[in-house]
């Protein structure tokens, strides 16, 4: 067989490939695995969405037909009205909203729709892998914007060399952030991004997949709330985490009409859009906001408290995030030198606890592991006991000397 495409060979190994292999080995040995690796919500989808799906599939036969690639009008109208209600962002549902088969799909296809091979995209480092992998699939190049703890994991755009900024075409950013769980202090941060994008003629894609998974009264803003945002960019949203609908595959992109139209056109050649019955359940989800979303966020907040407090008691200083379903944990001191992949591998082999190695999110993620809060209370208790043993192994008992 001839070589596959360059874009396939350029892709880095999938973040979870090695960890999944070790997980399979652990299962084969009948080890009890506690999986805090992938951000895959464990709780059920709320009843309102499930019931809407059942009713639609059973009673509305026309929804079995091909959907519109851009999303049905009812879905786009509901999204536009929710964006207005939640963020005060007015949107034209016909021109400024496109339904996605999950926001990951939109992120990757946006890169393909706007990039020529060799063009550069500015991407946070560390980042949700679709931000850089989408660019690689599109034949583009990435330039990393370091997200550092000393800058609260926010981008310092002033440090990007002028020549790089001028030659770049797009910029992906994401707050609340995966994997660092960082948030923007308020929407004024976006003003700098917009000014930077205008100066260098860049498209901005702000990934707001975690806008509703926030804690302690923190309210995540939309990039589109700020004047001028729509001139330069779009925002993606997801049903996956907010409503426990990860497997339903539904999200949307909204904002700049030209960018939305490009994604819509690209999708119309590639897919038929999210299934109509899934879109209608998405409408039910947005209609159920804020109650369902708040209840789900409250579960993550409780889990965050439990896990952070437990880790602190073990002497592992993990920051308490204001949003997302993740803890971004610096490797504990005695394990720093081994690096995040070796740490995650050893933790899994020795204890059955799965975490995501930070380096899988880019070189800037080295020195950290990400823990996804996707299991229930008893399992966090077990995970903490196992991590305790791992970090502070019991000293071997001294052999009792024979007195004779
Ligand atoms: C920052 C971020 N964006 C997008 C996604 C993809 O979400 P979806 O399920 O909507 O494709 C994820 C999933 O983990 C994510 O963390």
C-alpha cells in the first residue's frame, strides 16, 4: 500500500493512546481502574432531553430525514435567543449561527475552511488538542502561545513576535480553559485580543465549551460580549459538559457571518449536520437552562472540593479551579523529574488511577497531570487512598530480631 497522506503522518500520537493501552493491560489483569483521564461526563443526560429525543423519534417521522448541514432553523433561533439571554449577545440565527456535530468537529473544520497549507495559527500551549490537531489536519502550522502559571495561564499576546503575528491567520483561545482550568478575570481581557486581532488581521476562535461549568458564583463571559468581537471572530459552544450530552454530539459556532458561512459551506460538502432529533433535544436543553446546567455544575463543584481537600491533606498542593471539570495538578515534588507521562503511567500501573499526562496537551503542559472529575464520591475516596499509598509508601516493617 502507498504512504498515507502527509497530514496523517504529521499528526502527533493521540493523547490517550499510551494510557489506553495501559488501561487495557490493567483490565486484563482485573485491576480495579478509576478513570480520571478523559473529560467524559459520567452522569446521565437530564430527563427533559431524553424524553424529547424519545418523543421526536417515535412521533415525528420527518425528523428521520437528512437534516440541514447548518442546523434546523428552530435550533439556530433557540441558540441565538439563548446567547442573547445569557450573554446579551445579539445574533442573526440565519447568518451568525451554525450547528455543529460537537464543537470538536467545528474547531477542526474551521481550520480546514480558512487555512491554506503552510499558514500559521496561534494556539495556546497547553491546549485542548483539537486546537492544534485541527490545524495540522488542515496542513497549517501552529505557533504556541505559552500559558504559564505566573500569568494565571492567560496569553501574553505582547510577547508574540510582530513578524509571527503578521504572518498568522487565526488564533484559538479557550476560557474557561482545558486543561489548566483557568478563567478570565472578566471580559475586559477580550478587548486586548480583539485589538491584537484587528492589528494583525487575525480570525479569533474562542472556545467556550465550559461557559456553564463554573463555581463559587463565577460567571464566564462570552468573547462576543465585547465590542468589535464579531468583526474578528467566532465562538464555539458545546452541549457535552453543560448538559451531560457528550455522546449526543451537538454544539454550535456563532459570531462573524463570513466565518460562519465558510464553516457552513465546508460542512455542506462533508456532512449533513447533527441529526434533527438531537438538535431538538438541544433545544430542550437550552430551554431547561439555567436549572439543569446549574445542577450539573454543582455536582462538579462538590467533587472539586472533595478531591482538592483530599489531595491537600496528602500534601499535594493542587489549585482549586473556578471552572471546568478538571484539576490541573503540578507533579508532586518527589516525582517532578520523571515527567508527566512517566508519572501517569506509573500511577496507573501501581494504583489503577488514570490521569491525563500534561504533555499530551502540548509541551507547555509538561510538569502537570489533569484529573477529570468524572466519577462518584466513593470512587474519589478510593482514588485518594490509592494516591496516598503511591505518594507516601508504607515503610517495610523491620524484621523482628531473634532474641536468642
Ligand atoms: C475546550 C474544549 N473544547 C471543545 C471540546 C469538544 O467538545 P464536544 O464534545 O462539543 O466536541 C472539548 C472536549 O473536551 C473541550 O475540552
